[in-house]
C-alpha cells in the first residue's frame, strides 16, 4: 500500500480520541494507512475521529484506509454500524 502507515493504539475511546486525532492530523496532505492489528476496543469517539479524518482526506483528494483489523475491532465497528472498509469512507452531501 502507498502512503504513510500509522499503528493505532489498542484502545480507541474517550481517553484516547484527542491523541488519535492529533496523530492523524500530523499526516494531513498525504495518503494514510491506519494499522488496526492491535486494536481491542473501538469506541464511538474513535469512530467519530476516523469519520472526521475521512471527510478531510476525501476533500483534499487523499486516501485514508484501515488495514489489519483485529477481530475485536471489526466486531465493535459492526456494532457501531460500520465495517473496516466503510469507517474510513466519507459519503457526505455532494
């Protein structure tokens, strides 16, 4: 895969959301791959951070993707209405 790879923390929740956002924003203007191999908890605020990043990346024409999702991560994304493939897509108003 092309782009920079950022390894995500094991917990993406209220305590880590601001750090996640800051880490992602340091890669603004580049294609970004998020490695979720070690994620064991993915909360709603983590999803909101990824959705905000997806919008920004889409608006600037760059790609944002999630790879190596752990089973726990995939299950929790599903409970929140997303999949590993859809959580980094922005399908806002045209």
